[in-house]
């Protein structure tokens, strides 16, 4: 078994035996990995806190090319993201990023796009006020839609490629984008959305993460954006309903009356 080295962010960790854990990681060089961390449950573990969820670490592991679980040999932490673990709401947002990454990426899927999207968003949240977290989550979701291969088409009709000038504000979950007046009858389940919602999401697809916090939106627009993205997730992945962190965020939102 070859020994490989990479940076990775811990998405999840759970019990494998009395002394060991299985960890799911989003790695920079090898995509999503599942590995056994032998002895991780011991009080004097060599892994210490390096394999806690929402932790960026340098890892060394034995690769199983034939499939199955890899075996972690060493790990050293790079960033614990401590600010994200001090409040329940912040922790829920950070956990949502990790859960979404786990469910949208396949084991061993090559490419670093998911890793950098996750790292950059966690890093930005670490230094941002919680009021910006919704927008950062939406920005991340759009990036992950692209990684998963079904990024919504917001610049032209998803059916015929009609120009934006001719588009009514109609969105097809099934077809994955906006529809022109000529094509909207092709989807009886289309959703009508505000023009500013399309403009905002189009901008969010192209804006740098450092500028996301500067965008101002109204509460009504915020609600529609949230509802549209949730509907898109639910349509394209059954796993969305299972994400515990999003359930926590919805409860926090209900308690706050937003």
C-alpha cells in the first residue's frame, strides 16, 4: 500500500471500534476519502484533536487502491476554526458546509474544487459576522452545484438559450434553470421568482468570496432565495432531507422569527 500525503478537512468522524474511528475527509489532492484512524478514541491518541469535524489537517495515509477504507498513519492540525465552534448557530453553518460536501462528492473524486470551496468558505466565516453566513452558505452552495455537475443556468433559457432580455422570471427545478416565455410551458411545475432573485444568484455565481459580505438584500428577497435553493437541493438530492445541520439552522431561524 502506497503512503500518501495531503491536506484535508474533516467532514465527519464516527466510532469504528472501542479504540478507533472512521473519518470522512475532503482532501486537496485525492478528493473525498474514508479512512480508519486506529487508536483515535484513546485518551493519549497520537491524533489528538486533529480529526475532529471542521478541522483542517495535514494527513499521511496508507492508500488502498482496490477500494475500501484507507488507513491513517499521521495527522497534524493546520486550522481548528475555533470561532466557528463557539456558538451553536456558527457551528450549524460550518457543519452544513461539511455535510453538503460529503453528500455531493463521490469517494475518490479527483479535483481540488470541492476542497478549496470548503476551505475558503470556512476560512471566510471564521472572520465574518454571523449575519453574513447565509450569503456565504448560498455562495458555497452554488460552487458545489457546479462541482456536482448541475449548476443552475441563470443567464439564458435552459431549453433554447434565449437571451436574458426575453426571459420572464420562471425557474425550472427539473431542467435546472430559467425559462423563456416560449419554453416555460414545457414545465408545468415551474416556479415564478422575482427578477431580483435571478440577478442576485447570477451575481453570486461569479463574485469572489471576499465580496459576498458587501451585498445587501431585502428580507423578502432573502426568503425567496432561501426557498429556491432549498427546493433545488431537494429536487436533485434525496440526502438533503437528512442533513442534521440544516434542521438545526431552520429551528434557529424559527426561534428568531425570520
